[in-house]
C-alpha cells in the first residue's frame, strides 16, 4: 500500500505539471466496458440476480472522488467505477439523493443504505460495514498559508487551529493520535480551504487530490503543502454487514478492470480544466429572429452586439481564472519542502519544482533540459544513477535513503509508463529527513542516559536503606532507641 500511495502522489505531481490538459468528459461518455472475464460462482450469480437495485450512499460534495454536479448528476472518480460495475454485473447501483455525508453514515449504520462506493475503513465503521480491497490510495498532507513558517506536522499547531472535515476518517485518526487536541470541524472541503486562506485556522489536513482539485476551482493562490503525514486515504467499497457475498463479487470485478481503463478514469477527474461553453443554440435563435423579423433588424443587431461584448468579457475572465488556477497549482508544488522532478528515459530533466532547483543551486528554468546526474554531488551521483537505471529496466518503483554531504534524504523513484507498458521516464520525489533522523538519534541517546541514571539512583537508594537498617540494629544491641524510621 505504501508503494501505491507514493505512486499516486507522484502521478498527481506529474499531472499537475500539465494541469491544463484535455477537458473533462461528461459522465455519460465514460469508456465502454471491454470483454473482461470475471469468474463468478453460480451462488454469486444467483445472489446478484436477487439484488439488482442496491441503494448507494455517496458524499455529495467531495471532488474529485464523488459529488453531484450542477445538473445533479452523480460525478467523480467513484461514479465512473460504479458505472463500470453496473454494466459489468448487470445491476443498478443508484445514489440515494439529498443526503449529507453525516446522514449517509447514519443510514448505513441503520441498514438503510446498502453500499458506500468510496470510503476509508476505520474500526468504528467496521462495526456495521464490510470492506473491499482499496481501489484508490492518496496521501494525506498538511496545507497552510504560503506565509506560514516551516512545520513538521500536526503536532506543531495549537489546539483548535487545525481544520478537519466533519465525518471523515481523518477526524477519527487525528483524535486517536492527538487525544488532547481540539480540531476545527468544517462541513466540507471548500469551508476548510477558505478558513485556512483567510487565517481563521492555521492548517487543514486532507488528501492531496481533493486539495489540488478544489484549490484550482476556487482560485486560492495563497496556500501551500507544508508537510506530509503518515495517513493515507485507502478508498474502497463498503457493504452492509449482512451482504458478505457482495464483497467477494466486487473484489473480483474491481480486480478485472484493465489498467488502461483505470488510467482513463483517474485522468478524467484529476487532470481538470474549468471552462465555460458558448450557448450556440441561443446564437442561432438570435440569427433566425433577425432573418424572420426584419422589422426589428437594427434592434436585434444592437442586442447581439451587447451579447457579444458580454461573451468576450466573460471569455477573458474565464481565461484569467484558468491562468490563476495554473498559478495556484504551480504555487502548491513550489511551496512544498519536497523535491519533485520529472526525467525522461535518458535522465534529462523535463520539469522540476523550486525546492528541487534550489537544492542544486539553480532555477527550474536552468535545470530543465540538463542531465540530472551531472548536477549531483560526486558521493551520490553514481548510486542515484544506478537506482534510476534499475527503475527503467524493472518498471517497478524503489524507495531508499542516502546522504549528500551532511544532509540525509528519503527518495522515491517511480516509473512513468506509456499505455503499452513501456517506461518512458522516471518521477522523483525526495524529502530531506536530516532533522528527523538526528531527532530520533538524540531521543535514543536521552532514553539510554535516563535508564542508566535510573539504575544508579535505584542502587544508591537501596544501599542507603541497608545502612540505616544496620545502624538501627547496632543501636538496639546497645539498648538505645532506633535513629531511622525505615519506610517500605
């Protein structure tokens, strides 16, 4: 799971470097299901035939995973998986409408919801739900304003200064790990992001995909990813406790989805562009009115000119929003403390963020187009090139730590593959862990010193008690009162 979560983070990073890719397809245009074999037993087929219309409980506002769009259509990554499963299994999973996420969980606990398509497994939810294997995994990060000081994690913030989303798994995880802290519970991700942007709270803990998607859409440019966390959003389907048969059916069907289909689904919702469409029907109606009603010719021309002027202004405003969205996405990458690089299969730098370039004493523009391993210190150059070659030849990600001069780094090298499976490049994610390592070493030293001191102190106390006992015994032998009172 750790490798998959890291791979997801790198994939998001690579996608964000080209954030204005192809526009989002309408949900109705999702790819057709191919001829994929699913080995269902006769018992499982019989069970499905008796459960054709499961009730679906969805989060109405959690893009890009799942949400209802402006036309009230169920949308997002999970919605495409649901449509794929519906077609493949010949069933009709339909969302129960007009429910908040809190209401969805309440109805699932009461048995009034059959399936949750995109949910993290927790100990509390496991009391009334069964879970498939995760089909999505995304890292959880700490988001702050871009003028905030350096932080290591949630522990650096005061009580009540970190935002979480009400009812989400992060609430259970952080309350478990920080029982002495209070958290600001937002009703949704937009409220949480705006609270950080306006300084109402200091940070927001959430998954990187939702943060990237919503930050672009809202045009928030004063935020940065300040730190990673040990938590990951491992997302799968959850099924009511008395339907164990469906868990195995869903696992088999999810495993059968081709990698190309998964890539298309994820790219459709993660590589997002926000745009407006021209209402050509209205334009044709106006032109038709001009032809049919010549008497109003000049009046309609004036009206058309005003409409065109508004459209031009609207188009310019939309273009500016897109520019700001790209700037926001780039700002998030440049603000993080992690080095992010994208190399082709020759080791040439295709893209890099500010952190990576600064560590090599260059700008991103200077670093782009260079051979990366010529820029590295001699003590790490050969070893990192060998790791790069290993990823190219194996097609598998690797994670390792190394030392550059006096600084320690944790590195992830991830293959970038074409649709045919050929490795076309490598994405690198590196974070400095020197202070953490030194902190761990100092902690171990302090513990050892404390244990040694404790042993000495206990031995000294025992010896004093023995001496007091001997003195009291000698005084009794001389018929004199005891001098020391021994307390057990």
